């Protein structure tokens, strides 16, 4: 985790030094000689997982107000008084992890964490926290409040899972699709079993790709999105792209990864050939790159799981999908 820390007084500087004892957090301390507080905040908001303001809450609010966009993309933002007595998460408490970080930093400072989110205060199941802890994405975060509101009102919320359900469901959550409000755990973000459905998508899919040299980025993107759409697989479920190392510098692949924030994993022809499984062979591909299939083999190799959408081809682009093992566990 990378976190920016702003402080404005000597007491604040002392509190900041105490935070540095959290060894697994890469803290970046504000230096007023290098840049303004506003510039530092803007830089950290874009490039850090969290920002910690040591000082008045009003300063933090004014600094982040023009930058805040959405709860699934904003970093965690916390405020600590300069004496280090209270730690207050003010933005991205659940998905961004501000609440959990506040509790951790409060322990380090021997301070009091001030948690204000309703589900935490009332001890009610928070579906966005569960999703984050279980490596899931929420394509439309505005529906989180529907599930939370039902549980906070003492009503039941439903859950439907394409992966089965393991463990004991939280209080108020029932595996009952007749309920009006609920959440659906699926790779298909268009699946709506409830009248008010919150979709939770496990990030467990690897997209294996191949392409003709110098394929246009727009054509590559259009084909890949179409292949995922036809398979009813949300792009939110994709955690990485995979291909042969000969294609690692193809502009269309690089552009796609950059646009959607996905890491690229590559393998040599020899590594791909050693992957076991039933793959779609091509003599042309073998003669061209040294292995009979790129997209399927790369997807399986990178995911460590199983192929579930076989090779799709068109316009000089190939794509396949593999998914790793995952359980819907409570």
C-alpha cells in the first residue's frame, strides 16, 4: 500500500513519524519546499491507495472535494488530529479500505478510530466490504445502498451466486431470489434476479489474446469487448491479459491494458507449449510463432485455472477466457 501523508505543524510531523512504524505501508511525506499541499494532494489522489491528513478535517474536505469521483475508484482518505488522538476515515471507508486503515493506524497511535458508516455502527453486514475482501468488483456501486438500506431497516436481503455458497450467511441475508432486494455474485453483470439487484463480480478471469502484427487498437478493443459480451462475461471480472512474449510490444495490446488498467503477462512459445489441456490447434500459428495456440494456452497458463471460453477469432485478433478457482464464501 502507498499512502500520502500531509501535516502542517510540528506536532503533526511527530505524529507522521509514528505512522512510519507501519513498515508494510509506503508512506510519502508532504514536503512544502517541493510543492504545495494542493499539488501533493492531487498527485497522491491519482497515484496512492490512501491519503492521510494530519490536521483539521475541514482542510482535508476542501482539498479532496474537487477530486472525489466515485467510491470504487477514490483512494482511502483519513484525518488524524495533530496530537494523534483520533483517526477518522472520511472517504472510501469500505471499498477503498479507509475504515480498516483507520483502525490499524489508531492501534499504532494508541488513538480512537472514529467510524461513522451506518453498517459498521449498527453491526450490519456490509456487502461492499465483503466484496472487497473476497476480490470482487461492483460494476454499479449506486446499488450498494439498496442492500445496506434493507438490512439497516431490519429487512432481509437476498443473495444468488453462480458459484454456490459456502459458510454461514450473515444475519438478514437469505438465499432467496423472491426477495425484492439482493445481490448477485456472477461474471454476468446483466443478470438481475432481484427487482433491485446489486451485481458483485469476482475478479477471477484471465483474457488470453493474440493478434496480427500492427493490428489497430480500436479494432483489437472492439473484438475483445465483443467476445466478452457474447460470452456474458463482465470486463470487471478480468484481472489480467496474457499472450506470447513475441506480442508484448504490440501497440493494440498495450493500449488495451493501459485503458482498462490491466497487467500484461507473457510467455515464451516453449512455456505455452508445455501447458497441459485441450486446446484449439492451428498449423498457421505454429509455423508463425512456434506453438499451435496462443490465446487459450496463455489464458490457462496465466490464470492457473480452467479454460471456459474457447478461442474466438476475427479481424486478425484471437481471444479466449480462463478462470481460476473461487468460492463464494461467508
